[in-house]
C-alpha cells in the first residue's frame, strides 16, 4: 500500500496523512469499547480533496471509513482490526459557506461542529434547532449520515427533516452537487434521502443546505414529577393540546437514572425525583411573548396536577435555571458511565404502547436476571427511549456484560419487535447492530437496501460491514 499512501499525500498534503504515532482518537469508538487499526488517517480540507482520496482508495481497493466527530454509538465510524481501512476524517471541512436569511437556509461543510452551526444561526438572528448531548463535538455530516435525533424532534423532526440539499462524493470519486435550498423539487428520485441515514455506506457527505427558523419570542422549561409512564404519556397529550407547535421538547427520565445523576453529580441538585418513578422535562417555545408562554405553560401544569398525571411541577424562572434542568437530563449518560459498564439500547416504540412495553420488559428483565438495574430515559415526545441495562450493584460489571449482553439484547429486541418498534431510533446500525438487522428487518427491505448498496458502491469500499452485509 506504499503507492496508495503516496497518492494520498499528494492529494491532501503529507501532514494530513497519519500512519504512525497515537491514532487512538480516530481508531477508538466514543464508548471506548472498540479499538481498530487504520491503514492511515486522511484529513482532506475540501470536497475536491475528498474526491481525490476516494478515487485513490478505489483504484487501490482500499476500504474507506468516513468519520466526523467520532461521537457515534454503534461502531460505524472507526476502522476494524484488519489494518486495511483508511479513515477519512472530515473535521477540516468546517466552513459555514453561507446563510440565506430570506430563504431561511444555511449551507455548510460536513465537518462543521453542530454547536458552531447553532451559534452561526443565532448570530444571524435565526434558529438551527438540532440539539443533542454531543453537540460540542459531533459534526453535521455525521448527524446527517446517521439521521441523528436529539431533544427537539417532537417539533422539528430528525436531521433528515432539517436538510434540503446535499453535496456528496460517490464511491467512484465523483461529486454530486445537490445543494438545493428548494423546499419543493419533484424532478425524479430524491437522492438526498438515499444518503441521509446511510452511515457513509453509499457516499461521503461533504456539504449540506439546512433549514433555519425564526427565533421564538420566549422559551420556557418545566420539570414535572409523574406517578407512572402512563401518566407521562397522558401529560404529553395535554402538552400537545395546550402548547401545539410550541412544544419543542418532552423528555422522560426514570427514577434510577436520576438517582445516578444525584449520586455522581450532587452539585446538579435533581428535583422532585425521590418519591415518583418518573420525571418529565418539557420545553415550550412561544412565538408571542414571555408572558403568554408562561401563562399557557402554567395552565397546562395546573390541568396536569388536577388530572393527576403530574404529582408536582416547577417552571424554570430564568435561562440559568432552564439550563440547569437540561444539564441534569444530559448528565444521565455520563452518570451511567460513572456507575460502570452498561448495555445500551436506542429503541423506538409507538408512544401509545410505551407504558405497556416498559411494564412488561422491566418485569421480564428483572425476572430473568436477578438484581439488574434499568436506566430508562429519552425522548418520549417522539417515542424514542434509551432503555439501558446496568449490572447489579457491587458486581463485576465487565463479567456481567460478557455473560449477559447478548441475552439482554435478545430479550429487549424481541419485546421491541412484539410492540411494533425499532431496534435503532437515532443512533444507527453501524457494525454493532449489523448482525441483528436481518432478524428485525423484512427480507424485502433488506433486499432493496442491498440492491442500493450494490448499485452505488459495487466494489464495496465505503464503510464495508456496516449497516448491511453483501
């Protein structure tokens, strides 16, 4: 592969082709459970350089692993252990190419960090609503490649719904410029949607045109203690009726999940969680005024307390308090990691069936595995739960994973299937779930996915072994 390395250095500059030294930042997945070995880490700075890298790799038959901020949770953006795969890091493609205020769009490089996009929109007096815990390090290209969700899907949709156009380098090293700012374009197949959510297996996203929104006049946050998951779903229905399109966030958090935050981050001062099985975090973005937002929000909570779907509730008095409440929600994965290794699930269930799913699956796991602890939290507003499983207290957590991970996954996924859900709501498939997909995707669906892969990447050089097997 000496000739390939020489071609890659010619394409992007020798300083940006890394083959020696500590490459752990590119070879280790976000959860630090998998470490691969790259033939090289290549860091292009433009779409033309990406295309040149892909052409060189295609000519040499070298597999390519596109990588953004490396914050993925399904081992889709790190190399395998073969030492044959080239990691294509897109973090140097980090320009905001332009903002069209009248069209409410922003065109950006794929390597832009999500938080920087949010700030660029805010500086223009507008809103880019995609928000998730890793926003300080994840990139918009990775968000698009995995169709990331986050905390505001209930109002704005997944990343797919926020994208109007893409620029993509194909498996042959050609550039498709589809950076349209059009909201209506019915000239044939929607190629954009082929690449969004494909996890780098069909093409390399290098740029995107994203939707922007007017900034709301006021945003308020509330925290409610609820007596059951069914009560949380009832509260969600009330929130839809009272707030309408103003409901931008609706998160549910189990008592044990919050107890981990209280244990490992006592400075966050978790409210109202000790006497109820769940708490809910709601956000209301109002187009009228702060006074109107508070009036509508407080009336919602009054009705919830009267109806019994909330046992207690508080409304953040200012932006600082609102940020503190969101910080508690975002600290759950960190607190869970502090507690020890765990088995993560990113599932979606029809909202109406979530209470029954939780009741039955909780009982099943506790019956099958003595002492198991359930860390259940997530985006109830769009039916997405992070239904995680922690080892029994005081036990050997690595041994627990080694002995029980496959069994726990099977128990949970079979329940998800029985309740007409999905085994991946917002994290993707990657390598982690690629072996499971044939069990939970129809043969017809898999056949069509494989046909697309063969048509667009016939040599199977783009992220092979991720998502679908050929």
